[in-house]
């Protein structure tokens, strides 16, 4: 197998496996759909406001970082098949799995143990950032990534809480990853 395809599959495979386990757990009622708000948002207007506001926020912050010349982006250098695999992983599998785990299962657990909603959202956001590998690099890019991911995770948590739907942070996460991926092609 082509090493680049193998590397791409190894990046996406854990998300695919996790998604299979999550779907099975939800299907077998080990994870309650209602407890993780696995249903459409209560208000389409509120959902669209969160999505639109988040998109404006991420494009604006990326533009500001670019204007101040502190946005570090590695250009895309993958061939077609690995690109398809990586982009599918980043835009589909990672957002779904991470949101179901962090803003679904983990946030629900933190609320169940009677943690204040604000502390629960901040706690899941900190854990989210700690489990991303860039958090351990001592570079300007990783420091910016930590702040961006922490902010995003907090916004994802509040969006789930306020729209009563896991679909809101999933969509926001997909949009964030879309912007980050597009930057690698454009800039």
C-alpha cells in the first residue's frame, strides 16, 4: 500500500472505529439519545444564528491572524486519494465523533455529577484541548491553536446547551475544520 494512503488511513481509522462504537452504544441504548441531545435543534432560528455567528467568528479571527502575519499554515501537499481520505476524516468523521464524545457523553456526565453548566463546559473544553497533539508543541502556532481550540470547544458546549441539540456543535465543528482545510489550499 502507498505510504501516503496508509498514513492517511491511520489518521482517519480511529475516528471510524470510534463512530462505529458510538453508533452501536446509541443503538443498544447504552448512550441515551435524549441525554446527549441527539435530535434536531428546538429552534431552527437559534441553530442558524449559532452557525452563522460561529462562521463569522472563525473567518474573522483567521483573517485577523493572517493580517498580523501570525497565522502559520502548512500548504496542502497530499495527492488525490490521501487528500480525499484526510478531508473526509477532518470534515466528517472527526467532528461527529469528537462532538458525540465531548459535547455529548462527557458534557452529559459532567452535568450528571452536578457540575455547574459553565464549569462543565469549560472542563470538557480543557480536556478536548489536552487530547489534541498540537497542545504539546512549544510554538506560536500551537499556542494560537490552543486558544482557538479552547474557544471553539467552549462555543460548541454552549451551542449544544442552548440549542438542546448535538447537531449544532457538529455543524460548527465541521465548518471550523472546513475553514482550516480550505486555508491550506488558498493561503
